[in-house]
C-alpha cells in the first residue's frame, strides 16, 4: 500500500519516515503537497502561512549541520541512557539518523507562519516577537505529511530548528514577521510504510466528565 492508500490507511500508516533516498522529487509533487497544505483550515481563514522549498546544497548543508549539532546537544544526556531495542531507543536512533543525513534529503520544506499574539496574551505582556500562530499552521503541516504519504513519499515533522531560528532566518532571508513552525524533509522512502504504534484511543478518551469511561468508547487512563 505504498501508493494512494486511501484516507484511513494513509493516516494509520503515516509514520515519521526519516530514511530517505537521495533521488530528486519532481516539482509537480512538491506543489501537490503544498496545495494539500493550503487546503487546511486556519483561524478566520487568514491563511497566514508561507512555505520555503529548499533543495540547494548550500542551504541543506547549512540547515543539516546546525540541526544535527543541536539535536545531539539537546539530547546528549538521554542518548547514552536509552536501550536501543526499546521503543524510545528506536525513535532516538531514527531521529539521530535523520540528524546525520538531513542535508541529503532531496527537499526541505519550511512551513512558516505569520507572527501573531494569541488573543489571551494581554497587550501589556506583548514583549518582543510574537510566536507564529501554531494552531493555524499545524493543520497545514499535517495535511502536508498526509499528502506526502498519499503520494508514496517519506516525510517527517521536525522542530529542532527552534534552537537556531534567528541564524536560520538570516541565512534564508526569512523576514522577522514570519516564524518557522516546522521543517519537513521529504524524499522517496528507503523503508516500507507500516502501521503507526499508538495507545488505543479509548485510553485517551473521557466521557461526559473527566475520568469517566463508557464501554466501547472511553476507558481513560487516570
Ligand atoms: C511537535 C512535534 C515535533 C517534532 N519534532 C521532531 C524533531 O525535531 N525531530 C524528529 O526527528 N522528529 C520530530 N517529531 C516526530 C516525532 O518524534 C514522531 O512523530 C513520533 O515519534 C511518532 O513517530 P511515528 O509517527 O513514526 O510513530 C516531532 C513531532 C511533533 C508532533
């Protein structure tokens, strides 16, 4: 089910695909993926998103070096302690692999959002740069991941750029009024798609009141 798997198979098999082949991805497919992103909802339908498609070696090397440095820096204490055979260990190994190979991904897609204070932050507290409106960008990010999966392309959501965002904005010429919400490396997958591993939905579901269950629907872990 690598190609056009249908909606539910797509979303149940959309794992982070971090091992990518170096083969280029046609512009037409990248466009299709971004069109899926721009089909997403956003607050007041303002569509304050912008996408930067990075395929040049200089840009990918710049991003990959810093990403890998900060990934290792951020998780330095944890890497040694994880059993590589455990689920956390496997996620970490896969994330570290991506860090090493980020610069080889055929496409890095930067998903950017216009900076905008959330309503809940009072005027007096609005100091410095506003964050991008994450809630208005993540639906697009998810559509992009689903579209990549639907087209048989591997992709994964990354956010480690937050550790070096000002430097990255300067390098790529991203204006200060925009923030980078996620960076998605995209390419043809090395491995096979397979089912995602998640806790059963009822274990995360409450019914009528927090902590209450309902047979067949809600069995919350409390
Ligand atoms: C908000 C967010 C930030 C993430 N940041 C990173 C990241 O910086 N690097 C990375 O390799 N994966 C990142 N991930 C991917 C998660 O590790 C991945 O979705 C999770 O482990 C489930 O993996 P699976 O979909 O393959 O089962 C991020 C996911 C989310 C939702």
